C-alpha cells in the first residue's frame, strides 16, 4: 500500500523546488540504520540457531525441567530489567493475566520442556529441523481456526512439499530405522505447540493497549511460575552444578529467550513482521552446522536435503498472506525458536 498522501488540488502557486539531495552524513546515517537491522537479524538467527546446541549441553548435566526452568528464569530477568529501564507497567485485569497464563504454557513452558526432553535421545540438528515444521502446522491450524486464512494452490503445494521434506529427514523409505520415535515426536509436538499458542493469543489478546514488552514480560513470568510448580514434582534439586552446562542454561535464557525477544520486536518495528519472520528459515541451518561442528553429531545426506525441502515448503505456506492479516496478529513470544 502506498503511504503517499492524496494528490492536492491544482493551484496557481508555483510548485516548490525539490528538496536538496541528502548530505553525506545523512546518507551514511541511513546506510548505518539499514545495516543495523541486518546485523541484529543475523544475531537473532545465530542466537535461536544455537539454542538447540545449548539445550543439548544443558541436558547433559541437568534434568530437562531444570533446563527449562533456568531458561525461563533468566529470560524473565532480562525482560524485567528492560521493563524497569523503559518504565513499562505490567498488564492489568484478571482476564488478561488468565489469557497470558495459557499463552505462557503453549508458547513457552510446554514447547521448551518438550524440546529439552526430546534432546535427551535425538540430536540437536534433528530438533532444529523439527522446529522448522512450525509454519506447516500453523497453516493447517489457521485454515481450521481462522476464517480469514483461505487456502491457495501455492500454500497447499507448500504444505505437501514441507511434509515430504519431513519424511525425507526422518528416512521414511528406511522404515525410520535408527530413529528415536519418542524424542522425535516430542520435538514435532513442540513445534505444533507454537501455532496453537499463536492462534490462542490472536483470538484473546489481539488489539490490547499494553505494549509488546509488557505482555511478553508477564507471559514469561507466568511460564516461569508454572515450571517452578511442576519441576519439584518430577525431579529433585541438582546435587552438583557443572560450570559448562550451567553457562549453557544461562545463555539459553538470557540470550535465547530474553535478548532474542527484544531483538525480534525491534526488527519487527523497523522492517515489518514479514521480513522479521524470515529468520525462521535460517534457524535449522545454523542448528545443523552447530551440532555437526561443535557436538560431532552425525549427519547423513537426507538430513540437510530434507531440511531444505521443509524450508521450501514452509516458505510457500507463508506466501500470499495479506499484510493486514499478518500485522493484525497479537505479539508473540519467540515465534520461531526452540
């Protein structure tokens, strides 16, 4: 849509001369601004791509619920500091907090825990690729739950291509030989939890006056409380605190959950949600590279080939969606990452 104002009526007044070309400092400032969002975009992709490696390292010494609780705790701390600096108030109203509690479970507590449990038995590379199926699940759910999302031939084709890629990654022609079914199912269920949460947020919290930071900070806080209540029921307090896994959990929370959310909101505000969502397609590539190079995870030919097919299908399912529909969605917490 053009942002130019309507044409003014004709007048005898001479048309003013065109403004002078920007000075060199202005041009440099614009170029730096354009470069700035791209740098932040790359940092966001790296942070979310490495999240799967950090989960794997963390679960080598701590229980999955410990990893998830630490992740949420340190992520909430980062957002709390950001809210204090910006003097952002928490949301008001019991109904709002109730919806945020559900959103925190679907978008944070549940998928984070599922990925942590999944990586006990599957490589971090496979977890990262499973995460890339989230747009495919989202399309199926949106066709059922959101009346404004209508299927097109391109999007249906993308759905079919995407799930063909999933079968390629899993080695379906080999009868899924050597695949841990439980861990893979948990990772796929985690990726399904994200679009379920997005649709819930869109239906219950869209159009509210609170800032994105306020809603997300409260959401992460409630998810942290949920893990604080659940964790003691399934595991005991750690007896030892190995440094490297502990640092992985801290980085997973402070960077992969707290800082990443702030980066994402800044990119969305600057270049729009469509461009910001492209980070989804870099995450499995980075997760695969990190797992192979740093964790010595085995990589067969069907894993990268299938991942590329999944990403191509996911891209097609997101094409042709109206800008208005995309922009009308309520803010989401960590749309694409683990």
